C-alpha cells in the first residue's frame, strides 16, 4: 500500500498514462492524467491565475488563450484532477491585462490575493516582464505560455518559467528559413523594409532581426525601418513611404490589427513586392485574420512557434477546441493550452501547493506529450524552454480558411511540399 501511495505521489504526466486514460466527459479528448479515481468527498480546489489580453488591440489573441487555459483545466479536472493532491480540481481565476503591462501586473496581484498559487499568461512581453517582477516579489510561480522578449528571463528570477521560444530563438529560426527559401527558389531579394509596432516586443524583435540579418551575411539591404504605435488605425502614410522606397520584401513585426491594415493598404496603393516574410510575430496566421484578408494574405511566409500538426495531442485538443468554441487551436491558444498542462504536471509531481515545491518541480520538467513544434519541454537555469522550436508557415490556397496556414519547413513537420516565392502581386489574384 505504501508503495502504491508513493507511486501516486510521484506520478507526473507521462505517455503511458496518456495512452491508457479514459475519454474526458463532454470534451471528446484524452488527456495524460490517468484514469479518474472515486473519492469519498469532494476534492479540494487549486487556484491558478490566467492573465490574458482579452480586451484592447490584442483581444483576438487573448480571448483564444483564455479559452485554451479554461479548456485544459476542465479536461484535467474531468480526468481526475491533480491526483497527488487527492484529486484536487483546478480553478482558473481570470484576469484581463487589457493589452497594458501595468494593468496586467495589477490583475496578477489581484489574483494572488484571491488565492492563486501560480500564474500563467500573458502573451505580451511587456506584460510578462511586469508580472515576472511581481511574481518574484510575491514568490509565486509564473509560467509564461507566450512571451518572447529575451530580457524577461535575464534578471536572475527564480519563479518565472517560459514555455514559449525566446526572441533570440525566433530571430535565429527566421534567418535560417529565409536562407533556405531563397536557396530553394534561386531568388535573392536585394532590398527590404522592416516595420514594427513600437512596444517592447516589436522593438526588441525587429532590432534583434536586423542584427541577426546583418550577421548572417545575406545580401539584403534594409532601406528603412518604420515604427508605429500598437493599436494604430491608419497606415496609409507608412505604406506610401514603403511604395516610394520600392523594396523587394517587407519584414513585419506586427499584431493582428495592424497586419490587416497594412495588407489592405498595400493592396489599395498597389505596392509591388516579391513577398512578405514575417520574421516572428502574430498577425498573419490567426484564423480570423486569414479569413478576413482572404486572397490578400495568400503566400505570406511566417516564421513562428507553431502547433505540431502531426501530434496526436494536438489533433485531439484541436478537435475539442473546435467542438467547444468553434475555433481552431492556433499557435497562441495551443501554447496557452500547453502552459496549463505544464503547470498541472508540475503540481502533480510536486504534490504540494507551496511555491518552492512547485518551482522545484518546474525545474525538473521533462514534458514530451504536447501539441506544439519542438522537443520535450525542459527549463534551463534561467527558466527558458530548451526544447522550443519555430516552423515556417505559408498561407496557401484552400477552400477552408482554417486550413490555409501550412507548415512548409522543417520538412519533418511539413504539411505542404510547395513554397510560392516570389508571390503574385496583391491586385493580380
């Protein structure tokens, strides 16, 4: 009996449990949490805080991430909860950063006061930095499902862990794929314009890309770098400037709102390009953006941390997400979903809600069965995920808008063997 108890206590989320688990009631999904056990009394609750930008300019992303956090927690609960804690049920406390770092910090503080033993979120790097500082002060574990800015994990913090890739990793992936595409197609662009939002991620990501591109030795001259405020509603002047510069490529670091405005303005002003190559940012693969822009977004190339379309975990989670919300589990929501799984796995192995016990478990994370591209999720000393990887997507024609964003590189994950580059001009489609 003692051995069985010890086995239960140390039972993390492993593949053998994933294979044998029962279907989750009402979700149509199997989760790697073992078979639920009958309890004599209602299990206690473990509160975790989810801070996402569900209003403001990043609301399209934040709403999907919140839904993914909630769905993952529901599935974990339906599969028996945190068994090492007697089947404790996860309760997701909800916070809205409003796409503002200072509000995100306030919301995180509120959730901690409401009893959250750990936090996750928040998509925006500036908000993640603010919450990481608070988490360190309050000594509360913080799992960043999406936030790429390198500086977040360069402060020596002990309570912050990042599932997502770093901006440096994003830059490296983007330059690697840009080289591959130009070599495969035998076409080398001569000039390009970089555009970016003037927030911490936009500035940091575009600045890192510029340095990486220069170091790569690729003979692409950046003729202009154009910055604009996050949430901008008109890019006509910026696009007019781009047109006057006659670049071969645009390298945008964007968000969903400005990517739509930029693309429509490029079409309106008939700006001739070889294509758009996004070095690593949202705005080009979200299902609603792809649907709204329709033919105008076709053939955009995007370097991005992405879902693993070949993963059984992704396939089942996506089916459940579509059933629950009529939405595809995209890269942002898939990482949010993964963040909840990683946090639950740490709680399971910790068998405790004490902050230092959860942190000790996070440090030993080796999480293999997840729905995103990359190797097992393991955390370096600074809290970064050593298994994180990007993929190259191209938005390609398909009658179903939900199937247009396709992995084209690396080849082992590819959904399409064709890459269109240069693209047909926007007004010729």
